[in-house]
C-alpha cells in the first residue's frame, strides 16, 4: 500500500505543480506580458480568465479519462493524464509573449491551459481509485489521503521555485525569462512520475469487473441518467474548497502585491506556510474520517470556512505578514477538513463499474463551480480603495451552499454503514438514493 500510495501522491503532486505554476504566473506576470494593451485591472482579469479555462476543461478530461478508467482500467489513466499535462506545461514556458507574436500569444496560452486542465481532470480519478480500491476498508480514508496531499506538495514545489527565482533575479530578469523556469521544470517531473508509475498494478476491483463481464459500456450515460442529483450535490459540496483555496493561493497573492504593496517574496512565503499546514494536516484528518465518518468532517470544514471568510479578509487587508499567514492557515485548514476525506468519500458514493467517471466528474464539477470564477470574481469585487468585503460575502455564500450539499449527502464510511464491497453498489446507493 505504501508503494501504491506513494506513486499516487507523486503523480498528483506533479500534475498539480503544473496547474499551480500557471496560477502563480497569472497572478504575478502574465497580464502585462500577454495582454499589454489592457489596463492593469483588465490585464489581471484576462490572465485569470485563461486560468479559469483550465477548470472548464477539467470536467471534459474527467469524462474522457473516466471512460477509459471504467472501460479499460485505472492504470492507463495514470499514464495518459500525466503525459498530457506535462507536455502542455512545458509548452506554456515556451510561448512567446504578445510583444513577439501578437494575438497568437494569448491564443496559444488558452489552448495549452485547456490541455493542462484536460489532463488534470483525468489524473485525480485515476490516482484516487488506485489507492481507494487497493486499500483495506478501515484505513481507506488514510490511504486515499495520499493523492490529496499531492496538491499541497505540488503547490509548494511550484511556488518554492518561483520564490527562489523571485529572490535571486531582478524584476526585469524574472519578467523576461524567470517565470518560465517552473514550466520547463515540469518536463523533468513528468518523466520522474512516469518512471514511478511504470510498474503500478491494476486495482482488484477493476480486475473483478473484467472477470465477471460487468464493466460499463457507457459510464457517463449511466452516471447522468441514474445519478445526476448525486453528481450535482458532490460538485456543489466541493465548490467551497476550490473557492477558498484559490482565493488564498491565487487571488490574495495578486491583491496583496498589487493593492496593498506587500512584497512578492513575503506574500509567497505567507501562502506557502498555510499550504504546508494544510498538507501536514491532511493525513491526520483522514484518520479521523476513518474513525468518525466522512460526512461530519466535511460539514465541519465548510462551516469553519463560512465563519472565517470575513476574518480572513480583514487579516489580509492588514498587510501584516503574520496576520496574513494566520488568515490563510485557518482558511486552508478548514478546507482540509473536507478535502482530506474526498479521496475516499467520492469513490464510496459510486458503484465500481461507474466509479472512475462519477467520482472524477463530481470532483472536477466542484472545480468549475468554485475554482474557475473565484479569482476573476474576487478581483472584480476587490477593485477600489476600501477593504474587499464583497469578496468575503461571495466566499461565505459559496461555503454555505456547499454546507447544504454536504448535509444532503449520506455517510459512506464502511465502519459505519454497509460496505460497498458487500453490496456491489456505491454506498450512496446502498444507504439512501440521493
């Protein structure tokens, strides 16, 4: 299990490194380099718009790779998604700026960001099912938290490299070529990930489906026709985590460096400290989920974030590094209360024959609802000289909506309800249809 979970963690870390490298670049440099004819605000909004394209592509990626995972196995998903995202990310680092090739520059940026999102949309489902379907029932939350540690690790890698470049290079050097280095580094990481995953075995549950001839012919059709309400509820439930995470890691970085004149390296350090706490807390919270259930911690996480968004905004507005760090730490800890468990929770909601599609589409639908628009909406709401209370209102409403969705979902912990393995269905179907 440790070998399997480590391969899963490495893959998600590399995939999310690619995704977050773009988010950091969008917050710091892409606006003036690729949209120079726009005003500073419009350029930032345009850069975050290209950032959001990746989220719109993720559900499509989860459909494509989910079909592969449910029809042909979880293992091909792990290799194909990693290769696609790695190639697209390296290519982003090679795109000439607007000054060199004009309108073709942002068009290429949009296309490559779309391919990034396509690959990442497939990665999560394959990585999570690799661990969830190998793990023993009573430790499924813990082992399935390994892929969930991938995003914090990927973020720290991407932003750690950006921070090092920011410290060692002048602004002119960073804007000229330094921002490209994290994208080029994705190539080496992708090769390392493919090497780690080369010997990963297919999961027992998919082998059983193959042997009994119970693989889904059209998994997306089954999910949409039979479980569309469950799909919408899982997407709505996870939206708050995306909104909070990208408000902390992307929008606040842009807002603090642009409006509050906080030094770029200082703000990167504040955000990285919060993400480090999130990553360290994830396996510990997953153990609690194995003991107490998935649903109670998910409810607690969305509630904590709903209560914290106004204090977070006030602490960010202070411009003081320690207060900013405190605001970010509590926000991401609340998000981790839920997201530490979704690697086990979402697969348990769906039957094995449609699990790769259902879990991945639900997860990435949450990304569209909560992550795609948050940096754009927050940037627009924060325009002006006063504190950005409109951002706090927006984030609070998203958290409350997710709280309602979690309240409508069933518990799935096999220790507390009838296990999916005993019924041949997802826990949601066995316990109570949604």
